[in-house]
C-alpha cells in the first residue's frame, strides 16, 4: 500500500496590498513611486496676491494716489517737487528725496510732518516716516 499524503495544497495567504498589482505595475512603468500629494508643489494665487498687496501697502488701506495727493498738499510745491512718496509698508512711509540737503531739512521737520500726515491719513496708518536718497 502506498501511503497517501492527505495534506492539501493551500495557496499562500498574503496580506492584501493597498492598490495591489495595478500600483506595482504603474510604479514599475513610471520608474518611481507615486507622489503622496500631487498638489504639494502647487501654490495658490491667493498667497502671492496677498504678498504683493502687502508689499504695496494695501494692507494699510491706503491707495497710492491718496498718499501722493496728501503729501503734495502737506509738503507744498517746493518740497513736493524734490520728494516723492515711494511706499507705505507696515505703517512706514518711505519718501524719496532728490538732494541730501532736502533730506536733512526734512529730518529736522519729521515730527511735524508725521503729525500732519497722521491727521490726514489716519492716526494708526502711518507710524513712521523714512527718507531715501534717489
């Protein structure tokens, strides 16, 4: 008599893989794993627009024309011909001055100018004034 092996052949049980064979085939075909987040390198335009507006002084609620008109009115004809508002950023008004002597003169008048600018544009909008030669 022949001894029969009553052991049945059972297939190996593997843990189910997420994505299974399709994922493995695509990975092999592409030569790399699939990115975890396909939108990881994409930035929304909102973040850039916000940064640009903040750099332009829009977060202070001031418009360029408003600042220029106010400066021309406060400074008068002579001073406004030799100066120009460049930007308002974080409450700091930057004025471009054409001559070093005009800059010195404006530095001496800074407290009075700041008071007048605040009265026209709002107390909390302009914290300081800086002068740049150019």
